[in-house]
């Protein structure tokens, strides 16, 4: 082993000595070469440094031991070359699994080499980040070559080399028409240890055999590339990928045509996109075409005039980062624990912003300043006299220190983290990993670097917002006078507003005090400061003009504006939430515009849309509903109270679901609890009001039974209530007593029941509580509105159809006197435990589903309730199997579908894997149906607006086995679930065929 390769004194001493010893022992057990390595001073020191700080590196050292031995024998350069060498010799036309395994092997071996060379001080920072970038580039090249050959083999794509699979991967990509640009740290060859790779995928439509299908082809290539790179298997993963730096990512496909991208940057490109493009370079596939594209957009990126407006624009992004991360402003004390070394004060992002802004300002005139690397650009700025030497030295030193620290944080467990640990032991581990003798020594140097970076950054940019009138808008925003300012029109149009003249007229009206909320001087000052951010937030919506018009309606209803405008000014996240609601969900938007008080719910719900920055929901107003209904002076007042509280709560729940703060299970339970609380509170008041006229039936009472989604506590947005009303009374009673008029018992309750339904459905100032569906009562729509308990029991004992008993599996008694609720619950249970009809339940359910498929087709491509293999089939399996097995196994009964499926599995009726698949499908279908209802209502269109698509993908992501990066990907995953559901239906109920 050459002495020059590893110097033990340069390696950090192990933090966890026991873990270090375990790795040395296990490594020595592999073979003689490993035993010799572990016995040497150099080998033991390296293994101790790896095992004593990082479980991930310890596992990697054992799995890829030959790579570690090669590094020790030949040095890191040769070891890295050998790790990547298979990517130049292997056949890209091999099978997908073989290709995926090869890519992951290269990642593991290269990651081990880089970590060891970094820890041993064999490579400086730029070589470490360069090696990681080389790995990313080589794996992307090979993956693209594989996918391009596959596309050519299907006759979809022209490859100049004719699809020669044995060619160098780079050669296969030449002339393919696919451009893969590396952005961010990959573009600058500055990847961190556990980085994702920012990519922009562009294509030449002429490269496809059929130009009209080019978009679909290259989007599929993009989706397959993402999956091939980031899917986790037993072999690990290659790189997480991020495609969000493409032009207008919310509205464009994963791969964008070159003409469309050029048009976008020439007409709509923003300053932050210019900053991102500084680092862009072709990293795979058709590199020559990528270079040509970058030359085409060079005028957009490098402007000849001094671009001071970019200072304000990029600074506004930095301010937003601080707002999201909870920074307390310049000069605030930086807490060591949990500090974000990338985004926090004095962190990596501030160094990068300093460099990028100065490059944007001066780089148009001086090409020497266009270096994509941070350290190279710092040196160039000093040489050009654009940055003080002392500042550049401080920033460069801090950059090297913080990037090295970032790598150590990520090496511990291969996590993409940038935060220091929040406990003393974790800080001590990182200090040791960085080579410090103590946590105190590490903290002193760390905080000193942060302080110097923050001081230089503040000196350069803290006053930046005064340099641009438009701030975040990135253009002129002038709303004075009566005529439209041409530059302002151009800015608004670039922001996405189709009718900028109408927007300008609306904003001028605000400034002129047309709404009462903006008539004070302070309100207009706040409005002026808020305007760029406000227009930018609404410009990001799918129909920004419509969303802004809804905000205008809201503003017109505000009695005063200073408080709300101040909140929006201080809290960009709240502004984004309001814009998101107004832009993404028309029904919620109309409610918010009509009910300004709903703003209180948004404020009470916390600023975050992820459930971490604030509570999932604000205080539950429904908790006070029973007391308020009871204290109301009369029934109409009680109904108005219930409508107001229910409307507020439904809005809060729906917004939280739209923003991803509530999953479908929780949202469904909350909606159901709200309906149950309201009905249980109102029923006594309705009965008391009725009794004033007709008295009471001795021993008589009415109970409300919930079925359907309410019974299962799975209510979706806009769900109606499936109800059955059941009454009972003293068998000796002949009529009501104590009222102005006496009624026979049956007539009494048949008249009382519609009063209950009317109270729930009648509109008021706050709208109606809910729609009610009574068709599941005995004898359906032809039967009486209320049914006696005896008739109900008799009907289900002798006459009920299988479908009615299936509906009964979700029956819950939600209102009525306790004694009657118990008797009704017992009657329901007795009906479900009937043994005489159990055998026929699966076949009957299968026949009914077959009729539904024939007579009730789905209403559109997103109707996953009625879709073959959809929600109805999941529910039918749960309900029919409960009826079949409950007589002998009553423990399988449950009103909630997912709970019932779990109990059926526990009882051995369903295989556990099959039950889990059905539960996952049930949850996925309800999630999709809920989001579609919130954002679109009923739709027959497969394509969805960008906000709806984004909300849908975000909500569905945790429920999918494979990541869905767009709607086609989501549909493919849902269709996979549908096939599993249909297979289960066919096995257990009746064979309906495949999908």
C-alpha cells in the first residue's frame, strides 16, 4: 500500500469507537486482502473514520470492499475511473433491469471513492464535487442512450447511428434531438454528496418520425429517465431528479420543445431564471444541440445594459426563503442547533446569490465574469474589480467550509439534508466528522464563517429592493393616471394575465379607494408595497385574471383593509394560500369571495400548507355547536347558527385538504363528524318545535341513521347525506298528547321526518347545510320518509334485497335518544347477521355491479367511483364479504371500508396482501375524487389545469408505489390499482373479466 495514498493523521478520529471497531472486524472477515488492509495503520484509520461516523458509509465499505482496496492501492483517481468504466463498455441496449443495476453499482462504488478521498484529504472540494458531477453525467448519458435506443427500436425516433447499441453512450445521443441540460450544482460541476440533479429536458420535434407525436414521445422519455434514475431498488438508487427548472414548470410538460423554450425565454423569462441559466450546460444526449440552444438564449441571459433590477428580484427570492425558514432578520443571533447551512443566514445560498447577482449585473459587458462555478466566479469578480478582495477571500473560505460541512451532514445516512443536528450528541458527531477536537471549536469556526458571509451579503444587498419598482414582478408596474402604461401592460402579460388592461383598471380602482378597505392612506401605502408580490402570486394561477377578480370581490366586502393588507404584507405564505384557493378551487373561491369571515379560518389554520408550520386546522367551531343550538331563541336561529358554523368548518377542511395538510381519511372523518354533530344538535330542537304544535307521542322518539359516506366516516367534498329515519313509541300509544292537535303515532313521525330533512336542506343566508338522499330507506323512494323500528326490523328480516343489506354495513345511528339508538343499532346488527341470505351475497353483488357497468358508466375520465376497478368495486368486496361471513364471524363488521377490509384480513377471509392493496386503492380513489371535486367539480376533460394537477399529484404521491411526475403517470398508477381491485372482485364475488 503506497504511503502517499492515505495519511492516517489527516483522517478524522472516530466518534463512535465501538462502531468503528465493528466495521474493522467485519471488513477483516471478508478475505485475506481485506484482513491485510484492516490490519494496516492506513486501512484501520480509514475504516475507523468511515464506521465511526456514518452507518451509510460503513455499509458501503462492506458491500464495495474491492473498491476501497483499489483506492488504497492505486489512489482515488484510478479507483474512480474503474468505478465509471463499465458505463463506457456495457451495452446500453441491455434490459431495463440490467441497466438499472449497472447504474446503481456505479453510484455505490463512486460514492465510496469520493467519500474516502474527501475524508482522507486526497481531493480538494472542487475535485470532490467534480467527481460527483462526473458520476451524474456518466449515468445520465448511459440512461439516455438506453432509452433512446428503446425508442428507436419502437420506430418512434431517428438515431443517426442507426441504433448501434454497442456504440459509446455519448455517440448514441448525438443528433438524437434530446437535450439534457444540467442546472444548478450539476451544471456548475458542484454537486453535493447526496444531491438531487436539476435537469431541463428539451427536444427537437423533427427528431421524431411523427412530429405531431414528438411531445408525447419525449415526455415519456423524460418520465422513464426520472424513474430509471431515482427509483429505489435492492441495488439502491442513482440520483433524485428535479425537473422544475424548465420554463414555466406548472404549465409545461416534463420535456419542452426547443422552439417553445426559446420563445418563452425571449418573451417571459424571469430574472431568477437568468440566474439559474448561468450554470446551465449540456450533460447528456445531444450536447451539440444543447450548446446551440444556450447560444440562442444568450441575449436573454447576458444583457449589455447594467441590470440592477436583478438585484431586487433575486433579493426578493432570498427574503422569501428567510420567511419560509423562519429567519428573524439581519443581525439576529444564529442558533447553532438545527441551522440550515444552505438556506440559513450566512449560508451557502447567500454566497451563491452574491456571486450570481453580480454576474447578472456585470456579465453582459464582461464575458470573463460568466464562470458557472462559485469559486471561479469569485476570483473573476475580484480580477475585474467588481468585488473587494477581502470579501471574496472570506466568501471563498466560508464556501469551502460550508460545502464540506454539507457533505459530512449528508454522508451520515445518505440524506439530502442541510441542517445541523438539534441535539448535543449529533453536533459532537458532526464536529468530529469535520476533524475538530471538540464541538465548541467547531461552533466557533462555523459561526465565524456565517458572520462574515452575512456581513458581506448585507452590505451588498440589504438595500436592494429600492433598485426596482416592480420587485418580484421583474418589470414595470405603474398604475397612476388614467391611461395604461405600455411597460406595465407588457409586465402583466408576461406574468400570465390575458387582459392586462382590465387588471390595470382594477388595480387603479383599488389605489383610488373604490373599495372601502383602501380608502385610508396607510391602506394604500400597504397596497403599493404589496402589489408586486400580490400580482406575482395571482399570476401563478391557471386563470390569473379570474382569480384576481375574485380577490377584487373579497376586497370590496372588507369593512377595513389595513389589518388584512398588513398580514399579507408580512406573510407571503398567506398571500400564496389565498391566491391558491382563489385560483385552484372555484367553489372555495366563490365562498371566500362571498364570506370575508372565511379569512379567519385561513389565518387560524397556520401559515404552512404542509402541516408543519402551523396546526392542521384552526380551533374547531363545531365544538361549540351543540351549546349554541341549545341556547338559540328559536328554531330558525338555531338553523342559522348551524349553517354558519358548518359552512366555516367545511371551508376550513376543504382548504386544508386542497393544500395537502389533511389526507383523505382525516378529511373524511372531520366532514362526517361535523355532519353528525350538527344533526345530533338540531334533532332535539326540531322535535321540540314540532311538539309545540302536535305534542308528543308517549314513549316516542326519532333516530337518524347514517349510511353511505357519512355512515362510513368517509365524506368527500360536497357529499350528500344518505339518511334513514326510524321511530319507535309505546305500543299502547294511540296518538300524540299535549299539543294543539293530536296525530296518530305513524302520522306524527311521518310528518316530523320531513321537518328534519327540510332543516338540513333548506337554504339560508349561509347556504344550506347538506343535500339529503333518502333512497336507501326501506322500500326506497316509494316508502314513507320515516319507518317504524318494527317495520325496519321486519323488512330487513324478510324482504330486503342484498344491495340494501350491503348499504346497511355502513349504517351508524348518529342522532336520537340513547335508548332508541341502542335498539336501532341492535336491529341493524341482527339484519347483518342473517345466515339465510349470506351465501348469495357475493353473487348478488357481482350481478348488481355488472348491471351498473352496463347502465351507469363513469361520468368522465376522473370518475374513479364508477370506473371499472374503481371505488364501487372496492366497497362491494368489503360489503359483500361482510354479509357472507358476519353470521359466523361477526367481528368482521365495520362501517368504514378500510377498517372492514382489515378485519376481513385478520379473520382470514382476505389475504393480507390483497386487503392491503384494496385499502390502498380505496384511499387513493377517495383522495383523487376529493381533489377533483374541490378543483373541478364534475369534469369530462382528462387534462386538468396546472393548479389542479399540482394539488392532485401532491396528494396522491404518498399513496403510489412509483412516483407520478405528471397526470399520465398518475393515471397509469391508478389503472394498475384498478386491475388489482378487479382481480380481487373476480376472485371473491363474480368474474367480470379483466380491465
